[in-house]
C-alpha cells in the first residue's frame, strides 16, 4: 500500500511579529528567553542562536545589546546562516568562539537531541552558557491531552509535520541530556502561554481551573509555563 508523502514545515503559523519579522514561538517565549539571556550575560557577549526561524528573537537579543549569530535549517534571510543541527557543517561564522548558545523551541524538531547538545558543547569554552527551551509536556493541559488524545499539547500526528515536532522531551530527560553533554549548574524554569484565543481560551482557562481544583497544577515563572526553559554552564 502506498501513501502520499507529506512535507515537513518547521514553523507554526505566525500570529505576532517583532520588528517586522514573524514570531513562530508561543506567546511570551521570546520575551522570557531574552530575560534569561540578559541574566546569564549581564556584561553582554557573543551568542550563537540555533533555530532562529524568521529572526525575531535574534532582533530582540540585538536590541538588548547582545551580538548574535543566528542560524536556521531553512533561513528566510541572507543574514541568517544555514545550519542543519542533525548534520552540522560549522563555518567560520558559526564555529565561534561564543559566550552562549541559545536554542529556543528547536530541540523538539531534531532527530538526535543528545548529539545536538554535544555539538553545542563543543562550541563553548568552560564557563560558557546554554539556554534551551522546548514544549513543557508535564503542563496540566498537556497531561490532559495525553490522557484523552494520546499526545501532549502541540504534539501529535498533525504537529509531526507542521511544525515538525518529532521529539518529546520531558524535563527529566532534557536535563539528563544536558548533563551528559558536559554541562553543570542546570536550572529549570517554565514560561510561555498557549496560542488559544477567544472562546477557546475561555474554555482553556476553565479547564485549568478544574485541573487545579483536583490537584493537577503547574508552577510557572512566566505566563502559563507551557514551555520548559533550561539554563546551564559548560563544565
């Protein structure tokens, strides 16, 4: 039996923008990422961003006074360098040295996140910083969707192809991958909101309130906490 091939599109539909560049991450994710980067590099520094998308986060970081080298699998602009994290070919621009690597909402798209994290570690000196984020599959909404539909929030048969979410990383697994890649001082926080709007958002709020009543709750550091953020230091 044969079936028609489906093309993977590594971006969600953009519903917001920054500086004229589309944002494909969940609401609040970029803002929280910038806050974490500034806390990690209070004196500034040079950053490699992997999975830059349309460049909105790179622009935010540059506006915060940081030097950023953005990369993406399918760069939409000439100033974003092409980089396939599953099979990286490092160039003079992407090899470093860097003070920090930022990998926001990207590891869920790659085939081998452990190898990607090892590659990232090879770019950093001892003491270099890492920021990673990925969908929080332990969020109450994700737990309910897993129970009812067999897949967490923004994962499943449709999300497998658009936006190409192929790797589910619960907190414990992500932090263990990072530790084994050669990082220490690992800290986990949560931020970001759902994409829901209008009536769907109202229903979602009622759902979260009911889950909280029965004891299924999530402590977030920013927004609803639908994304997991991990910061670490190269050992």
